C-alpha cells in the first residue's frame, strides 16, 4: 500500500489530536506539522518524533511528498490556507466550521470541485460509533417519523476571542443533525436567542430553534458558563425515541420503545411504554475514523461522509442564526445549499 | 387551637393529594371533598373516612364550619368557583394556574383583596426544601449577580385536552423563577416556540426564552413526549451557580463555586474551579408545607408566600408566551403586574 | 365479594404502611389497628378514620369479624402474637423475620399447617415488579446457569436496639435470593464478617458469603453507617446478567447480554458484548401486591408466594450467619428447611 | 537539567502507557523500549519515533545512557528482570505486584537497599488527584477515626492466565489502603472467599475481608465477570465519610458530613446529616505523576511515596489472602513488613 503523505497545519488546541491520530492511521504518512509558531509545533511533536516541524506553509505545499493537508487553524484563515492547499493540488481536511462565512465556504467547495480534490469537514462527532448507530436508526426508518430533536451542549468552556458560543459549539450539533436526518427533512428557518452575562462582547449562552420541513422543531442549547457538563441529544420519533448521552460511556445510546400516539379521527391519545435497549457500541476514537474516511475518500476518489457541502449546510444555519440574533430572535430563512 | 374548617373542591388528579395532606395538617379540619361526580369523591375518600363527600358546592359554601376551600378543578372553572367561595367569605387556595387568563385572574385578586381574604396559589415546588434553599442562595446574594436561568421539565406526560404543554407544565418553572429572583430582576419580554408533532391540536413541545431586566436570559423547555424524565434547573451567578435536580433525592441541590469572570478593562477572562457543596436538605412533602402556609396566612391575616399576585405574574408570562406562539416566536412584552 | 376482615397488630415503623395498603385493597376490610400504645394507634389512624384503635389483642382475636391479622411487632414477639392469632383461627401475615430464631419459626409453621391457616411472610421486595421480572428471567432459564450473586444494601440506617444489621437488613436480600433461585440451587454454608465501629454493641457493618450448590458464591453487604444509599443486586449468569438497582426508578432492571465464556477443552476464553435491555416495568407499590396475595391465598386456600417455609429458609441462613460471626467468620452449614 | 535516561521493559498491555508518559516527562529521556518480541516493541513506538526498540535486556542494562528502567513484564519475571537491573546499577520502577511472592519481593527490596537504588512500585491510583486528596483527608485527621473501608472493583475484565482476580485487581485497592491509612492502623488478618463459575481454573470473583488494628473491617470486592463497571471506595470515619467514585469525572470525591454517633455511657445513638462537599480536583493523568515522582526520588536520593516496602505490604496481604482461599475462608494473619 502506498501511504498518503499528510501535513497537519496548526498546532493549537486541536492540532495535536490530528497529529496523534494521523500517526496511528496506517493509510497515512505524516510528513509535517506546520505552525507559524514553529516552537509550538516542535513542542507538540515532542522530543522523540521524526516528523518535521515547519513555519512555512509554502514548504509544505511545494513538497510533492504531501498529497493532503489537515487544517486546524482559526476559521478566519480557512479560506486562505485551504485555497492555497487546493491550488497546490492537495486534498483538504478542515476543522469546523468550513469557513468564516457562507460565501467563503462556497468558494472553497467550488475550488475543490473544479480540481477534483477531496474537501472534507472534520465533523468529528459524526464518526463516533454512537452517531453512526443513531444515523442508522433515524435514516433507516426504525425511529418512524422524526417528531422533535433536542441537543444540549453545555459546560465551563473556553470563552473564545473570535467567535461566539454558537459558532464555537453549535457546529457539533448541527453537523450531527445534518448527518442523521433523512432526505426531505431539512432546516427551513432558524431563530436564535443569546446572552452575554459576563460582558465578554459576544454571546456566551445561546438557544437555537430550528424549524424543519413540515414544522418539526429542533432545538440546540449551547453554553460556555455552565459548571456542569452536559452533552445530550434526544431524537423523538413516532416509533422510537433515542437519547444520546455522550458522557455516559457505558450507555451512550438508549433506544426507547416509548411514546405518545394520537389518532386524529378518533381523537384518541395512547401511550406506549415498552422496553429500552442500549445497543452495544464499539469504543473507538472518532478522530481515528475521521482519518480513515479521509484516506479512503482520497484513494477511492469519492466524496467523504462529511463533504464540503455538509460544511456549507452547517454554515448556512450558523449565518441565519447569527442574523436572527441581531434581529431580536426572529425566524430567519435558511439558504438551501443543495446540489452542485 | 381552633382548627380551620376546610373543603377540597375537585377530586380529579390533584384533589386526592390535597385531601391527604389536609388530613395530616393539625391546623386544618377537613370537612368535605366536593366533586360534581360524587361517586368519584367517595372513591377518593375510601371506605374508612369520616369526611363528607358532596356534589354540591352550595352546601359547602353555606356551611359555617367551612372557613377555607382548596380548589383543584380545571383552570377554566377557577373564576366561577373561587369567586363563589370568596363571596361566601371563604379563604381560597387554588391550583395553578390562578385562572384561565390574566383578566380573570385580576378579578379574583381584586375580589379577595376587597374582602380581606387569603387567596393563595398552590405553587407546590416553591415549598420544597430545595427551592427554599435555592431562594435563600439567590435572593440572599450568595449567588452574586444572576447570569442566566435554564429549566428543563420533560417526560412522557399526559397530553391535556384543554391546555397546551406551556400552560400545563411551565407554571411550575415560572412560579419558581418568581419565588427565587431578587427584587428588580423581572421578566421584560418572552418568546415562545412550540410544535405539535403528534397532531394533538396544541403544542406538545415548547421552548420559552424570557428576557429579564438587564438582558438576563431565562429559558424553559417543556415537553410531553420525552421518554426520559428530566427536572433540572440551573441558576448561574457571578459568584456561584446552583443546579437543582429534582429527581436526585440524594443530591437535589449542587452549589458550584465555579464560573467564568471577565474584566472588561483588561479584557481578561478567568476561570474559577472551586468545590461543589450539596447542602443537607430535609425530606418533606411540599404539599404539607403548602397546607401549613395556607393555615398560617389565614391565622396571621397575612399574605402567603405565593399570593394571588404571584399567580398574576405567572399568568402574565403565560399569556405573553401564548401570543408569541401565534406571532411566530416574536418577543412579546410582559405586562408588569405590580402594585395593588 | 365478601371482604376478609383484617386487623393490623403494631403501629410502629411499618404498621402505618400496612394500614394504608390494607385500606386500598378491595378484598380486605380493615377492622382494627392494635397496639399496646393505643394513643400511637389512634395517631396513625388519624382524625378521619372509621377504623377502631385498640390496645387489646384479645379483643381483636375474639372478634369474629376478623379473619386475618397482619403482624408488625418486634420479632421477639412474633411467636407469642402469631401463635395466639393462629390458635384463634386467624390467617397471619407477619413481618420479616418470621421469628426470633429458627426453633420459634418452626413452631409457627407447624401451628399454621396443623390448622390449615395461611402463614405468609411480608417479604415485601419479592412483590416488586422488578423482582418478579428478575425471578422470571432467572428461574425461566433466560439467564443461563447462575454464576454469582451480589447484593449491596447500605445507607445511613437506624441502629436497631434489638438486632444487628444482619438481622435487620439481610432478610430483604435473602428472601429475594430465595424467591428467584431455581430449584436445586440452594444455600449450603454461610460465612459472616461484621464490625461495630461505633460501639453500638452489635454489628453495624456486615458481609455475608453464601456458598450455594455447586460452589456458586452469593455475597451480601449490609451497612447502617454509609452516607450514601445503595440498593443493588447483580445476578450473573452464563447467558445474561441482570443488575437490579432499586433506587433508579427509570431503569430498575438492566439485562446485559454480556459475559465471559470459557471452553475448558480448548482453554479458550471468549467475551460477549451484546446489547443491554431495560424491560418496561409497571410502577406499583409492592405492599399493595403483598396484601392482594395474602387475600388471594386465603380465598383460594393455597400457599402464598412467600409462605412460612420461605421464612424458615431465611431464618436458617440468619442463624448460621450469626454463628459464623461468633466463630470468627468460619463457614457454617445451613440447615435445610425442606418439606413438611 | 540533566535528564535521566530511561528504558521501558515490556511492550504488552501497560508498556505503551509507560512509553507515552515517559516521553511527556521533561525530567526523563526515553532511550529504549525493550521486549523479547521486538516487532511488538516497534509497533508500540510507531513509525515516527526516535526511541530504539530492542529485544536485548543486556543491551539496555549495559548502556551507560540508561540510569533507570520501568518494568512492565509479567509478575513472575519481576525478580529476574529487576534484580538484573539493580545489579547493573539502574533505578527501578516496577509494575504491581512487586513480585510473584513475598520472598521474592523481599529479595528485591534488600538488593535495592544494599545498593542505594530507588525501587518504586507503580501503584498508579495512589498518584491520582483523588487519592492524594483522600489521603490528606484520612491521614490529616479530618475524617476522624476510621470506622470501615469498602472497595468495589468490578467489570468485564480480561481473565488472566497466570493470576487469579485477587492478584490481578486487588493490588489497586490494597495499595490505596496502604497509602491512605494513618500510622497505627494496619492489616492484622485477612479472609478471602472466591469462586470460579466459568471453570477458568482460578478465582474470577473474590471478596476480601481485612481485619485492621482495633477490629476495623476493610472489604474488597473484585470481579472479572460483571457486565457493569464499578470503581468505588468508601472510607467511613467518625467525623466524615468519603466516597471515591473513579468513574465519575465530574465528582470523583464526595466528602459527607454525615454519620452515626454513639455515646456508650448514655446509650444514645445520634445521626448527623450535614452537607456534602465535592472538592475541586485537577484533572491529571496519574501515570504522569508516577513518572515525575520516580524522577524526583532518583534526583533527590529519597524513597518514593510508593517504595519497595509498600509493595511488600501489598504482597503480604495477597499471600495471606491466597492462603485463606485454600483454607476455606479462614482468617489468616498478615505478616508485618515493617522496618528495614
């Protein structure tokens, strides 16, 4: 097997995780860790590594040993860095969000498509065994009709300097929604409420209400100020309801055969109280699966599960949410980012 | 001690709890259980009771042995039943919500005030040891400035025929907010989003965003369709944050000395990770304390903790929320229900 | 339907629960609450009851309206009280343990059998929906071969004056073992370790190791001094393993399709990691089911699920455990309490 | 700063963790990973490492760049490997248990002491922030008199081929007991009960009752067959009680101001129900602290926290427990491993 030469760009918060997982992926050959602060890059690599540290993106992009890059720099730089990589003929894996705004995201997708290169989003959660099983249950129909979604992602988090809590945390929830929802169930409009009780200059607590096709309501609560950590998503359906608790390693998914049925004609409401099943899930680091998917999509010349368009759909939601924040919480229509 | 003669009106879902707790309150003497369905009233009393069952409200209100009534009939009947009781000179304890709408609620408050009678709301949760301690922490200043509130009340609930999930469940959260928030921190406007995924004809899932004085955001999530039961309220403050988990009997309150501080001048964000304290709380049935407060407010001729005006403030929020639901989630100003 | 006339004897800790549940059982007609302290009995009945309070056991036993008694007096008095009741021709429901020792227990069983009267143990936990389902899974074979049992029952408990923690708490665990274990799997010997770290004069912490047929090990940990409350039983089997957590109302039973298999011939150990199922269970007060079973066994002239002999088997274990405590933890053979 | 040259011996289950943490410790310079299966060693190091893999222990021990070794080979080989290392003048960090039996352990301690070399046990849990705080609370007197200890360590574990569940898992609990118990409170005797329900040829479930000075009872439950994972230790004291739940990252330690007091003279039992405090703990990988302590004890020429003698005390308990297993659970006196 020929390994795909990879460079990781960015040695900040997430970069070290990319480095570690790239090294553990047999299909990849890690060539560089690149950061403007080359001392930081060296520190991340440690004293025992054969991987090269560099401050020069040009050096990386000119090296024919590099076929692909994984970008973990701030969102504001994604357009520039990813465009340079794509123009140098490199496949690109990029941190969420795809870009600082929808227009820039579209540019990246177009560039990648024109050149026939893989552009993949590191929507990490989509690669957890829990979300893959959740996707199977929801898309596969076992859940029945989707009735509501509710996602809570709160903890004492780093107050970011460049983005608010929506842009920092909600991409996780929105990308999972994007991955699990069946075709035909799409965001129509979004309303956002936020507050900045510590005077940070941007929302630290936010609530998103997303109207999906047919009036289905999805809600996201993100919060940097909570002393307790919660990572829970509920997907309610007409046949089953699934609770995903990412902080409960012994029972991440609970599939309830419980619900409320309503027969409109007879005006009868009935309650179903059946068993709960917690499916067995492999323990696997999601980022390992991200790396494997990146490598495979390059080798097989196919779109990855979380391709550039999934990144655009998340950006479209974030932009609409930001506009709602400035419009006192009014529902804002979501631009449909459909086919190429 | 002279006992206060009491009649319970309504033998439906909540009435039996009022009967049981009234019988256990030494300051009260239960005289009647009154329900249009007298057989139902007899069944609630059981085969071993000396308490009288009756279908006649008149009989109850004409009996001079009755000084007070506890009303557990549907909200739509509160105006009529409570007015009759007040006009007959009886003190009134009434189930939440106070009335079917704000105008009716105001009528009741006026009638009670004109006649110098106690009008008390059965905002049961306000009488739990947990909420009393929460009130002490928030009002007493230990929490610092309130930064945000978040309440979740979801489970597989009875889909009511007469009210939506907001009017059914949110009064609990709103009455607790009302009881714990310090003077000067009041609801300014409310936005509500809801959905009815089972076609019940009214919202079964709803989210409330309440803007309080100074831009503080409070959020309430109520849901009849969730297979899991959650009853959690977080009150975030500049000094402490409290989590109230009503379903964790061994640790209902957790007081975290954790938070995020921001010094605007130096643009410094600092994180405080201190201990968590779970205060010891008595185990006490809240409804017992409701009964004791009702009796004491009658004896001492004083307003109870949850007086008619607290009921009006909750009604004002519910009405504004309902209007927001019909106005596509726009923020609707909350009528201030202040002085007499 | 003719109701069975019942008297409750003993108005202490447990008596009020018997009174409440007897009143709610249509097949029973509660006639008396009898306690030497008649004021206490009156207080338990409250101000609104038509049930008679009395201090005279003779009065109760001489009353032909009484066909059955439920005894909730201290264990030391069970022989005397229950014998008097049986000799007066009354059916008997008796609190655990059946009697103060095995010899007295045998006397009671013999008396009841000679007179053809029901003698039933109030082994309350055996009547919970969780234990009934556990019994079905274990006895019905779904669990496979029983590999081990482990029960933990610890909390800050009342330090009893007359009995140690073994006699106070372990009857619950032992009676459940008795109810669920399949025929042929019986206690052979028991070793007990205890300690009295507060100088109470009797063991406040104790561990029981019970050797069952074929070397299967069952363990019980009981403790009056623990600040946290735990009520968990694990029954490990070759096909399934069940965890019963009595303090988790939303998931009392968890049935794991997980385990370790060993094929002796090939010396292969294999691990099975399958799904977990939490069966739907009705919420029902166990004591209500106890009353129903008592009434039904009287009417149908049959032995109840927890008959006198089940009480003897528990007593035999407790006696052997007490002897082990005095013999420095040595295994003591358990007397087999088999056929009549 | 001169770094201490280190070699890791053994690339099996635990070796990779030693490699990773040694590389992250600034005071150490990892020179070799040594394993008879050099391919396995290479695989552990991965494709990007400058650390040398070797199958030759001699090569490692003859290299003057190596001043210390960390041994993660099977217990049966500890005597041989560690003796060779000590005789070559290397400091030794060794996996628990210290050796295959007490006699071999003593030999190692003597060899190290004669040569003035550090011999340290990798009792990893003793270096967690939770156990360090637990130690402070217990040894520092805040807990009052120790009343009982109870440790549960159960999960679906690897059925080891060379040792039973006691020797595999209980060293963790016993080494923590050793680290936290105050001077003067020592194991006197131990009784062990075990069973092998899958026919593995050794105990897979075991219970240890340890009698400490003054009759205090400590209990350990270890189990390879449990489908659920529990890692809980309770240390009950006259003033406080601490619960350590290693699987609850948000609240590993809970310090309860609850308990039962007994005044012998007046025969009064009183109950104290105070607050619970969950102290803030740093999140730190324990093995990092192990490495730091190893390096510091070498540099400062002092005994480490978990020195060879702590390893002997654990071995003495394990040997006595094994003898108890063969003597049908009788209490076996624990050899006091005191002064040098």
